[in-house]
């Protein structure tokens, strides 16, 4: 991302993660969602802070360093909780190796089965 982008009631995205959140939930917002988000002053930055606060619960620390692994499902659950919007995940397309992606045609399969 090359700079900040305004997302209306959601505020300004300051990084790629906030941009992704805005792009995912903006189309889902109803008028009542927009009013509630505006009244509660919910923002993309606030959502990131909420997710990071929750993520710290899963953090593993060594000395001064820490790391947490959060699944996409968990991340979107927190985003959904923060904004009060139902986000249904669409599974990412699965990229199979070429040999697995290619399937035999029905005719070839049947002829192979019938060939004794």
C-alpha cells in the first residue's frame, strides 16, 4: 500500500492489514451498522489494537521477543466482534500441484476400468 486511504466511517487505513479489513467489511455494512460504528467511534486502528490485545493472549515469549500465531478464522472473528458485523469466511482457493489438478476424463477412466 502506498499511503493512507480513507474508508469513510471506518476511518483511515494506515497499513495493509487495515486496508484488508476495510475492503472485507465495507460491503457488508448496513445503515444501522454505519450509525453504530459512528456513534461508538470504532475505527480500523481501534480494530487493530483490539486484535493485537487479543493476540497477546497467545504470545510465546523468549527474552524480550515474542511471537503469536493466529489463524485467519480467529482474526476475522475478532474483527467481527469489534465492529459487530457478521463476517463469513470464504475459503481461499486451493492450489494443487499440476499433476493433482489434472483429472482424467470420464472416457479414459471408464476405458481403464473396462480394460482387463
